[in-house]
C-alpha cells in the first residue's frame, strides 16, 4: 500500500492544486465570479442571473471569470448514444487471424472489408474487431493488440498493400506479394516477416507518392495532417526516434526522453521525410478503415492501457503514475491474478491535464465505427495497481473520477454517433453496472460466466457465448482447452470448466456424444433467446476452432494472438456452419412477437438441429436492423 501511495505522490509535500475542469449542465448554477461562457467552436454567451445559459450546447467550453481567469467547462449529455431500435447480431473477429488468399500472412483491412460485405449478406448487423492500435514501430512486433504503443493510432501491418495509391505501378509489387502470400501457408501468423515485407513495399510507395501523387490524394493527406495536428506529428516523431534508438524511450539519450525537448524538435526537422512517412501510414490506415466500415457497422475495441515504452507513455509521461503497473486480482479463472505491465494514469494529474489523453483516445477509437467496446470498463471507476517487483496479489485498488470520465465518454459517444459496450467481466464492485446502465453503456454477458439463461440477460448488453480470453466451444467440449492449460503448467480451475460443461449439457440438453458443430449451434440457439441489444458469435466458433486466441497467464508458452483461423475467408464464406449460426442468431426486430417455448435447445445425438419456426428458437423476421 505504501508503494501505491508513493506512486501517487501522497507521501510527498502537496503542490498547489491545479485547476480542474468544471462539469455542469446548461442552466445549472454558475460558480461565483463567472462572467461569460466562451463556447467551443466560437462565440460566447453571457452568464445572467447566476446561472449558465439554458441554451448552452454540449461541448468543451471555457468559463471566463470576472478576475480574468479561464476555467475549462464540460457540458455533457450524460448518456451515451444508443439507437432505440438497436437489436442485431454480428461476428467477433480477430483481424490478424482472418486470412484470405490475398493476405500477406496476416488478415488486413482489405480482408475486413470483404468480411463486412459477406456478413451483410448473411444478415449480420456488425463486426466487432480486435483493437487495431499501433504497436512499437520496430521488430519484434508485439503480438498482443491489448499492449499497444499508442491507442490513438493504428497498426500499419493491417494495410492492404494493393489498395495503397500507386501500388499498381510498383515494379516490385508482384514479387513482394508472392512472398507475402507464401506466409499464409504457415500455421501461425508471422508478424515480423509480414511487417518487413509490407514496410519494404510501403517505403517504395512513399517515395513514389512524394513525386507522383495524384492532386486529390496529396490534398487529402495534407488535410489529414492538419486535422490531427500536434498529436500526429508527435506520434511520428516517436516512431522515427524508436527506429533510430530502439523501442524503449526510457533508454534513449536523455535529450530525447521528453517530447517537449528542443533536441526532439531539431531531430524531427532533420528527419522530416521519415516523419512524413509515418504520418502517411496513418493517413492510409484511416482511408482503408473508412472503406472497410462502409459495407457494415464496425465495433472497435479499446485496450485498457498501453506499453510503458510506447508512444502514448512518452507523450503523456507527466500524467502517469511511476513505479506501478495495472492488472487484476486473482479470480476463479486466473488464480494468481494478472499483471498487464501497463502504466496507469494518475487520477489526480489526469483532470489537471483537462482529460486530454482520455478525450483523444476515445475520439480516435470511435472514428469509422458505429460502436466502441471498452476493455475492462471498470477501470473508469478503479484500477488494480501493482507495485514494481511484486506479484499481482500484492496490489491495491485505486479510485478514478468516474463521474467526470463517464460524462466525457457520453459527450464523445454522442458526437461520434457511436454506442458503447463495457467489458464488465470479473471483479465488479457494487453499483458499477447500475451506473453504467444509467449512462446507457451496454454491459457484457458471456454464457461461460453467467448462471442465468440468456433469455434472462438484460436488454442493455452485448451477449456472447465466449470471448478471446476464454475457451472456444470446441475447446471446452472436447476437453482440449483444459488439457492445454494443464500441459502448460497453469493453475487451472478444473471444477469451473467442468461446471460450465455440465451446464451446457443441462441447458442445451445435448448428449455427451453430440458433435462439436451440434454443440456450437445449440449454444448459439440458446444465445439467440437473449433480449440483449447485441449478440456476438466469434469467428473461432464459426470455424469450430479448438484453440482460444489468448491464454491468460502465458507469454512464450502459448502462441497468443498469433493463431490464424483454421479456415480461409473464402472457405468461411462457403462453409455451412457460419450460415447455420447466422440463421439461429437472426431475431425479430424490437417489439416483434416470437413463438419461442421455454428457450431450451433440445438435441440428441444424430437428431436434426432446431430450424427457424421450430420450438427452441424465435422465428426470424428477415434481416435484423444494422448496428
């Protein structure tokens, strides 16, 4: 506990308290001495009668005081965007694993666009994709999408090279593409080789862009750089410095360890061509992501934190707590707890920075998306801080200004027109889910964890059978997941997994000799009884994959975040199992009646599975509304 207090500076003399933003609503009583509101975007409004103007718009404003001071003022709608008719289903996809014949060893944004188009035809309303955050810009490439260098920018390895301006005229492209597609034969995703090939191609394309770019592309790139401003320039500076001095900024020469240093500005001027290259990569990613989001709604995933050696930690080091990392206390599935190795924001310094790191992160994560999933949403309320050199069980919870952060989340959600899903699995303190519901933040409901049947899940939720951190249906049903954990020497709650399997048998009424595909379909028939706004089926289950994408508690023992789907995208489009799942997950629109019985999917070995209109599932009413 002492180490945690030291990280927050609680054991040091208290400096002068910086001004925090005010969080008020239009028409609220104004603070004493308030004179005028300087409205975001221009204009002003007088404070009359000791109250804020009743027509004050939502936004980030400045409150001008009579003594000449300006105080930040946040006016939030208080609730996140949530369409009233939202009731649909979609795929949860690990993009790196979704390989097609056109992939260079790793699923990319071209594959995501194709997946979105096919999913639309299958009746899906969204694709929930893993975090696309940028890793360190040097090899070896970080496999975990939840341990990024920056959450504000995206991973260039997801670029579809053939869609980059000028690619058709690149003489080396056929040879590079052949080498890239040869990587599809590997049993695991080789990020380092895919990265090297793509960087080689992109380097050539950048040179061509500088000399032969179409006027519209050049103007679009310039607008992008202007819109992103200092944030993008600083990120690009970091990337070039990392290429020169290695990935960890804390080991760089002293003069480069802070972005405000004069040496950094001189270095960026000297290497402006390479700085431009990294800005250009982010422009390409923005273009291709917009294209991928056109056929179908995307739900983006926001990681809980970032690499302590990465770009965001370098940029925001002044508002981070030193000497601690965040994680999770022990639970039924991870008996030793988890240390995620990521630095936390200091809950006192973040408000004094006007919450700018939080605002920029949300804004970037919601772009080109209809929704946002926030990993470990309980972190808006409290985070488990672990002192350096200690185990996860030795940590302590530290509270955050949840009300203010939720106001900002609601404001950014409203502006982006993006609904919000909170991943609230694990240790959730009393009152958190109630407050999230009040803010129109959807909960997460996972069949493996829930004791209630899906028919009793809340409406304000995203419901799924499993997640990337939990066993697939095939892995649990065959016992391969449990065997893998025991072979890895992980502490395993065998009783918990057996209990889930017994619940599967009892709820689905399948026999012990039922096929894996039968069990997968029956589990999703059960899921379809849920009234939740959103239902998600993993592509891993749609391919009957046994290996889960991530095995918590392992680093090198298990190929986390590197296991491709066992079926290519072209095969998935033709396979019967994804189509069967699409059929059972289709539900009537909000307010429509169903003819479901008690919600049980009754299947004995060899018997036909429930179809639309049969007892055991609702009658689908055409395609569900889009997300």
